[in-house]
């Protein structure tokens, strides 16, 4: 029952967002405004406040990164190998990179943050920030560099490839909120009651609006084309990656809260950023779209199991 109370409201809000578009209570274009509010204002406020005021467990960031990104590396390599078996032609090696991105790039912002906070409480803020601070930069850079290496069409230096990604990330509200939150916490100044209450009100809107936005966003994703690829990506993301993260978290002896964050984040379904990467290179667009849609649907079944395991 406790697991149901954690997971059911999360997916109920996702379903509400989807139903709002389906029955035309809101337009599909509403996703843009709701998403911008959630990820430019509400979620950054949530991250900033929890980092400043929460008590963090004593955990080594290197062990946390080792558990989460160790699992990610294992699944990335497995995805490349499976993609090579499914696509024997040399020119399809670019598809392998996108296949790997679709198998490891989870929806840890829209779905992971609300669900993890619901399951583990504010103590999860520190471990979450450790992963969030490097996740998007690391995955985008690795994906872009491997794509450049595979297609061997680089027209400039490595810096010219990486620099646009870095400049975008430097303006990312989530990255800024994490950075400012860490700096403000180290000053020891805390938050005055008025400021704290103001930020708290914004933060309270973060999780619901992110989940509603995810539901609206799902309306544009379809499950079509290359069904085997879609199923394999979902299996790697929803089952293999959290299993690998669980094993590595145990081997690295992570504290319960940190281990819970690692496993829950690893268990998130494929996120929209993987789809954006596929569209950018025009590779496996339909399969990755299908992995986002089907993966989120299947996560309603797999995530309660993962939450139950983490709770134990």
C-alpha cells in the first residue's frame, strides 16, 4: 500500500495531462508554456531550496557516480552490441549511437525528481543534485563525440563540436539552480522566512506541473516502426539499467538514500532528450519516439517494483 501511495499519484498526474489534451481541455501547444514554467521556474526553485535547507547524507560523489554511470556504461556498451546485431551494415553505426542514447537517457527531471522525492523525501536532494549536475552534459557530450567519431565527418575541432553544448548548459535553469544552491549553502546564510516561504510556494508547483507537462508531451509520441528496437530499448532502460545500478550500489556500499536515488534514477523510462538527440541526427526517430511513449507506459508497472525494492 505504501508503494502504491507513492507511485499512483505520480502516474495519475501524467494521465491527467494526457487526458487534458486528448479531450481538448488544453491544446498540445500548452505543453510549451507549462514546461517552461516547470523547468525554468518551479523545478529550479525546488532544487535550490532543497539543496540549501536539507540535511545531506554523508556520501562520496565518486561512489555515487561510479554506481550510476557505471551502470550507464554497461548498458551503453550492451546497446551498441545489440544494435550491431540488429543492423549489420556499416552505415548504420550512427544508428547504434542513437540506440544507446535511447537505452540510457532516462527521464530523470520530469519523472525522476517528483517520484524520488515522493519515495525518499528531501534527504534525496543532495544525491539527486550530484547526478543531475553532470548527467545532461556527460550524455550529450559522449553522444555527440561518438557520433562524430562514427561518421568521421568532423569539419572542425573537438572544441567547435562541444562548445555549443557547453554554452547551452551554462544557461540551463536546472544547472544554475544546482550551482547557486550549492554556493548559497556553503555561505551558511540560510533563507529568511519570507524568502523561504516564497521559494517553497514555487517549489510546491514543481512536481505537479512537471508531471502534467510530461502527460501533455506524451501525446505527440507514437509507437510505430521497428517494434523490436523499441522493445529492446525499453528492456534495457527499465530492467537492465536499474539492475546494474542496484548491483553497483551494493558493491560500492552506498548509504540507503544514495543507493535509492541511483536505482530510481536508473529505472526511469527513456526521456524526451533522447528523442531530441535522434531528431538532431535524423536517426531512429520513430523507434526512440516509441521508446519514450511505451517506456513511460510500462514504467507504471516496473517503477512500483523498483520503489518496493528500494524501500526494503
